C-alpha cells in the first residue's frame, strides 16, 4: 500500500477570505450612523483602528466618519459606544448587509 504525499497548502490571507464575502448595500438606509460631533471622542477615534472592516476613518478636522458599505456586522463599534451613545446601530433590513461565504 502506497502513501500519497501532498504538498503543503499555502496559508490564505485574511483579506482573501474577506474578499469572498458579499455585501448588499441598502442605498440611503445605513445601519450604522455616528451622532453629529465637532471633535471625535477617544472612543470614536478607537473605532478607526479596531473596526475589522475598516469602515471608520478620521478626517483632517478631527471628526470620525463611517462608510458602512462592507460592514461585517460584528458589533465591535456597538459595544464600544454603547455607554456613550455616540453611534446608532441597527441590523440591516432583510436581504441587505453582509453575506458570508465559507470555504
């Protein structure tokens, strides 16, 4: 009985796996909104670094903006800003949002 030796499988980058996911944008109805602010709080600034989808960005004038297209709906921002109420977070309507592809 012979044994077949298979070559090692190269590791897959996280970005390549995330690229397989699909996102249905609900035009004009974002599921995450940042409350109006002149200067971002430390919590909002943290979202720029911790959002796994990179939806948050800092502007030159000290504010934080969000582009929810591509949001993975993980809830990180929801948890961080729960006490301060600086964001409004809801699940997207049915049929919209992230569609995870496994495999």
